[in-house]
């Protein structure tokens, strides 16, 4: 079972009622652990996890190793005035955004953008990063784009802007979302 587990970001509201095994993450999302099947995956729940006899840290480490082994994703970097920006993309699975947890992906962004960078994770297939040195109007455009993508996507995560520095993610800017919207309510997902 451990060889099939992968990390996946999910909206924190899915923890009501409790049951999904997760690790904390800033903003409105958590890191869950999914078991990948033929064209779909399902979140690992407490009942299944308790039978594995491993720690949450070991589960997290195994999930990241399995994710790194998937391949099929790339980081693209664009140079713009006053700093770079980039994104993670994949066409073969729904694990683009969660790849920001991989140390090798973080290293690419650190090398190309700088030791500190901003991150938007509006939905499971979108991770966009940029330099804090970019002008204020470009920063505002990125925040607007994150909110728009969050509102438009069924598998949304967060409209908030995170920062990454010294190996950790932090909430940088919380964005207001109209009450009539929210994250997808399903817990089993189909891969595209």
C-alpha cells in the first residue's frame, strides 16, 4: 500500500467531519495522502492508516518519494523585469500543485527566482511562483489571477498567497472569497 501512496493538497474544510489523514500546511489547505488506483485515487482515512503501523512522518516521506518517482512534470521559468516567475505543469496526472513540496522543485525556484518567493495554489493543477521584487502592480495581478482561478476551478485549494523562505511555507496574504463559493465537496477524484 505504501508504494501507491502520494501526497495531495486538499481544502481544510474537508476535515469536517474528521477522518482524512493529513499534515498541516498554511492557509486553507492541508496535505492529504491518497492511494492511487487505475485512473483515480482516494484519500487515506484514519481507519486505514491505523492499520499500517507507521508514523505520519514516515507516511509523508514515502508519499514524497513516490511523487518524485512519478516524473512527468516540469518547471518553467520566465524572466520579467524585476524578477522571475515560474510554474509547475504536467499533463499526465493531477499532482502538479503538490509537487511544490518536493525539495528538488523548491531548489529550482530558489535558484531561478531567489531564496524567498511567493506561491499561489488556487487549484490542484496550478502552482505559480514569483519574485517579491516584482513591481506592486504585477504583485496585485498575480493575487487577482489566484483568486480568479480559485473561483473558476472545481478542485480549488486556496486563493491566498503564500511565501516560501528558509525551507518553509507561510501565509503571506489572505484573500476574501465570496461566501457562495468554496472548495469541491468530493473526496474521491478522477485523474485527467
